[in-house]
């Protein structure tokens, strides 16, 4: 990374100096994997200055990150994650964490995670609070789950109920160095893509919605490079970072190192089309009530269909369903049999039990 800048702008280097990477990016370059790794090592150890962090994140946000940049940065984040150690093999564990940042509907991926668990999938659901005040952490908490439970309780939840909630703020201590910068910037950065690439339990299977279609393929390629067993990365034509029942969804399907792209059309699966308004929630209470009614089978409208489609994706990624059509049927059967409501009740009990 050569320096073509006038010498009067030179200054002494310092530990965690990001200037060489900033100059390279300003010249229109991209970061090779090892350079991305070095830059994010400086960010996640707190040795880089906040001004440099902000500049690097802003420069990367002017375009789609390369696969090298994603893999290098995610590699650092994975090295520094406070892991949930489990005996469940990575190839049997599923995550449903997405990027957020898209138009907000109800908590689809959280509901889908519980449906998938009730159908026999082991789910380490990675999630966080949301700027909307009704992210996965807030909704699960409103449903009675202890989202701040420690590692032993998370393990108990996974073993007894098939699903554990891994609260991102408790598993990514190194990310705190970048948090003030991310909040100050006020727009999505590469960190929005990195969190879902860093499951604390090392899940080898994932469904991951992204907030813009341009990220679908590079994130899928990053999953492939990072060793995912099966991952579905997707964005819907109506702007959602979920599988939509109102529009086709663009999918990049990662399987054993290769990536296949296709579209999922809800009409071909017999799901009723819905307006965006039918899938929105007013506030946290509404969100929690809706998720509970989906999981206990009393909700029979569009939110149920949306959950069935996303649970089907989870079952496909987990290797439980051969295709979306059979996955929708399996998800409906899990809800209608009472298994999904029982899984939620068991999760609430296991997360709160004092041994």
C-alpha cells in the first residue's frame, strides 16, 4: 500500500494505526484478507483511534465490502467472541440471526427459530436489542425468557428445549470498542454484516436476511469461505430482510463451499399474499402478543404464513426439510400439534429456573 500523499501530511505511526489502510481505501483500493484482519484487530482491541475507526467504517460503507474484507473482519470477531461451549456439533446447530436495518415487521426470525426448534432442530439464536425497541431480545424478554441468562443456563435451554438465546452484548466484548463510533455514524456499517457471521456457539447452519440485495452474494461467499455447512442468505424484493409472503425473495444458498442463487416465490408455495401493513406491529406489547399467538396456533392470518415460510427456510438450512414446500408443512404441523407452544413454555421455564 504505497503512500502518494505529500510529506507535510505525514505523522508518526502509532499502535493500531489505520492510516495505511485508510490511504489505500481512499485511492480506491480494497483490503486483502490479511489487511482487513489487521485493521479489525486494531479496532477490536481498542488500539485504533475513534476518528480512524469512523473513517475506515465510512469508507467501507461507500460500497459493497469484498469477500476478503468480510472474511478478514469476521475472522477477528470470531477469534474474540465469548463462546458458548456446547457438545452439540457445529454442523447440527442453526442460527436465524439477520442484519436488521430493513423495514421493520414483527419478529419473524425469532418466531421461526422457536418453530424450528419445536420441529427438532438445535437452535442457537443469536440476537440483540433493536433501535425500534422491539428486537429479538426485547420480544423474548416480554414473552418471559431470561435473555441475560449466563452460559450454564443457555446450555440448559439448548439441551432441554432445543433453543437458546445468545444475547450479542454478552458474547462480543471486543465489539464495545467500536460501539461509540457506530452510534455516532448513524448508518449501517460492515459490523451489521459481521454480527450474524459470528454465532457464539459456532453454528454451522444459518438463515441470514440482509438489509439490501447487493449484500446477498458477497455475504454468501463469505459464509462459504468461513466454512458454513449450509446457509441461506436472502433479501426480498419488497425490501424485507426476511423471506417475504408479499414478494419473491432472492436467495444465495451456501452448501459445502458452493453457492447457488435462486428465487423463492410465496405464491408457488400456496401462501396468501399480504400487505406490509398486515405484518407490522405497533409496539413491543403488540409484537410479543402476536408472536405468542403465532406460536400457540391462534393466529391464522398473514403473520402465521410469514412465520411458516421463514421456519421452512430454517428447516431447509438445518437439513430437516428437502425443500420449502415440505418445510412449510412441517412448520405448520409443529405449531398445530402444540409442540411450538410447548417449546416456548419450556424455554421460559428453563431460562428462569434457579438450580
